[in-house]
């Protein structure tokens, strides 16, 4: 199996959202990532990043949310272009794993019409709820005629230990990570926004954009245990980590 990190965009947000003691004028840049897993039994994409039009018309795509999460990527910085760079198209993807349904993680879902989508039931429930938009869920991103399959428990995707999907709630009720085991490169936990920025995990700082702070703290502890067992934790939006990852065709195997 090969693992490719693909860019799904780039955002700017107030640093105080992640580190409440920070000056409100201070900002952080947040890479948005998708992960392609090329398994012998199928191509799996973990998250689809931001919709392509977010780069050129953020207000039209996101409305007021674009002032909270400000897109700063150029046109063409999206997962569809990333797939082209490794010789694939959206139609080559067999499974899309939705870590959660916030707009910067499922913006390109609509383009993967031949894929099966795996998402936690808890996540679909909240995305369909009456206050979904205020919580970062936009129906235009995910509510399409796609093959959504609800996951209600942890799942070994191909029954061989290579890709295990695990529930990591806290940031959202149904956030799902992927524990990936590669022959040569070892184990990785794709944590998505269960750990957006490494400093939150290291200092046990719960971000403001958290659905349940106590559940988030419990998930932090579970992630630390997984890391202690030898896995590399891949954060959802850590700029320093992103700069040091192999990307595109330069893959892990």
C-alpha cells in the first residue's frame, strides 16, 4: 500500500480559536489535507478538502464562514488537481472516508460519484440538524446523491489491518480517524481535527471550536496511547508538520 498526502487548500484563522490565551489579532495559517491510500483492493481517499471554488469565490461558496476561515490558497489548490498529479481522477477512487462533515473536509465530495462514502452516523445526524450551518456544516458540500454508508463502530476497512477506522469524537460528535499500517514506513494515525494542531495535544489545550471539551480530552488521551504504541500522529491542520511531510507523488509505502 502507498500513502500520498494531497493538498486540499489553505486557510487563515485567529490563533485564539486554537490557543485561547493568544492575542485575538494573531492569526495562523492552516493547511488542509487529503490522504490517498492506494491499497491492492481499492483506492481510498481520506477527506476531500475544500471545494475548488472556495479559492476564487469564498463568499459565494461559504458565505459568512469565509470570514472565520479565510481561504488563502491559489486557484487549483484542491484534491482534484492533487489526484491528477499522481495519475488519477475522481472516478478512480473506490472509497471516500469522511473524517467529519465540516466544509473544509468534505468540499469535493460531490465529484466522487463512483465511490462509496464512509461516515459516522453521529456525524450525519448533526450535519442534518437544525443548527448545522452555525456549527460549520454546509449541505452544499455533502448533501448530494452519493453512496453514503453509516459507520456505527470501528472498522478494519479491508480486514487486513492496513486501514482501521476509529471513532475520535470531541471536535465533532462523529469524527473518525484512520490508523494506517504501511510495510516500510510504519504506522500513522490520520487524526483529522481530533488534533488540528500538534501544540493542542502537547499542552492539553482544548480549542474553542470543540463540540465537547471533556470528550475531546478523552480522545487526546486515546491518541497519546496510540502514539505510544508507535504510530505517527498526522494532525488535521498543522503547518509545521505539513511542511515536513512527503507530498504528491513522493509517497510513503
